[in-house]
C-alpha cells in the first residue's frame, strides 16, 4: 500500500498548494479534437508537449497500440461520446515507433501462462465463454499500416458524421518527432498524404 | 487541415529545440503501475500532476468513464500487456467527478441521430450486425459505484495473477483532489476502505 499512501500524501500537498487550479479547463475540448493513442509510459508528458496540447485542449483515448477496429467497443463508445456530446470535429490516431504491440500476438502471453495453473484455468474458462484468444490478443506488423488501418476503419464507420476529419500520425518516443501518415475527411473516399 | 499544419509546425520547433529529449524514459513503467482513467480533456495534464506521475512512470489507459467490464476488449488486452509484458504490479482505476458518462445512456445519442438519415442507416446496419445499442452505449449512475464495479471486476478477472493490487480512486477535475474509494489485492476477497 506504500505507493498509494505516498501518492495520496503528495496529492494532499498538491491540492493544498492550489496547484490543480492552474489546470482548470472546460470538459468541452478547446480544440474540438480527439487523440487516440497508446498507453505507453513514455507518452504521458511527451505526447501533450509534442502535439502542443494544453489541459482541456483534447479528449484523449489511450489503448495498447492505438488500435481501432470493429471490436473496439470502449474506444468506439468513447469516440461517439466525444463527437456527439463534446464537440469533437477532428480525430488524430497517433501510433508510435517502438510500440510493444508491433509483433505482438497471443503466443507471447500463452507461453508465459503455460506453467501457471491458476491462469490456465482462466484461459479455459474464457475459451469456454467464447473468447477467441488468437483474434483478441493481436497487435500489428508495422505501425504505419496499423495507423492507416485504424484511420480507414474510422473513415468507413457508419456512425461518424460527414465532414469529420481523421488523421494518422506516428510519434517517436525518443525525441517527440511526429510523422504524418495519412488524412481522410469523411466525405472523401481517396486516401492521400498531406 | 489548419490544425494539423500548425501542429506539425510546432512539433518541428519542439524537436529542433530538443524539448522531447527532456522526457526520455523507458517503456517499462518506472513505478510498475497502470492507471485506467477517462478521456476527459481536463485530465491531460491535471491527472499526471495530481498523481505525481513523471514521463515513464506508468502505463495509462484512457476510455470514456474509466469503465472496465467483460466486454472491454481493448482495455483488457491493454491490461494484460501491461501486467505480463511491461512489469505492472498495481492497477489504479481513476474515475472523476462531473464525468460525462454519469447518467449517460443510448437515448442521448439515439435522440441526436433521429433526424439524420445517414446515421440512421448506420444504426440499422450495426443493429443488423448484432450490435446492442442499449447495452453498449451505457454509462453509470454514480461514479463511486462505477469505480467499485470496475475494481471488483478486475479483482475477479481470471487472467490477472495473484498478488496484483487494484485501487479505485476518484479525481476532482476542478482542483485535482484524489479520493480513495477502495483497494483490493487479488488474493483478498473482502472489499475494504483504506
């Protein structure tokens, strides 16, 4: 419990000093934008600085590999809430180089679990409930292709309104450099580079 | 395309000045922790500061409402990768007050879509594909209950190892105050407050 105790103690000081008030913002994204990126620990402060995002500027969804597909239930719900409830007009899918989801597949985990009887029981239970590990625990081969796939998927997604812009970017977690991969606007059907 | 152009221009300056190098970190969470929180625009800089997180300290998953349940495919995959590939030993579910998912239900969106024929077609298409809008587009009544539910769900989740600690917190986006709601360790079965 040491981590929690120390975190709460530091938080008390943070609040007492009024530090939090410096970040006060509206829940409606100032820049009418949504960023979908990875959970990677190197992006916590790097990404907002590299993309020039202040507190309140954007909704940010984070999920391993910044992957979006038809099965991304939480991500798609979050996108719909952002677009229809919070005024988002532009979506940025931001993958990153050296991502743990590059080359990742279910074998990576199944191998780690093979000698653990408690987890093996869990695997069996979820398999019985219909979970398809191979389809579910899947990363990508190349981050560029993955970002393009997510952008294309969103471009075709039938619940997003005409006019919405969807960009694909890749950030380098070493120096914060951002590369532009693709941009599509919902009424356009032809992919193009910027 | 103005937002993208201006963002890429600022990014060039950022990289040229070597600003990104200040944030250099390992992809393995320094604090062996994972934070699951909301996509809310007010949390971009507020949350890392309020929880004393430096770049590289934690994996961070962001999804509307910080909701985790059996259907949270992306979130669960991200958690498994964090725990088994990136050394995470402690999970913090961090909901927030004034969350857009409090009181949210599918009617909020269905009402907005009712006069839009393009989106109505999409609703019909996804319904035909088996999407259950009522179950999918659902928030929660009270953030405390929702955080407790997510913590309990993870505590029972059969693919998480014994010994892993799961905490439930709520952050106030006005001043950054963090309230502790619940903590469970995977071998414990009794919920308790700290």
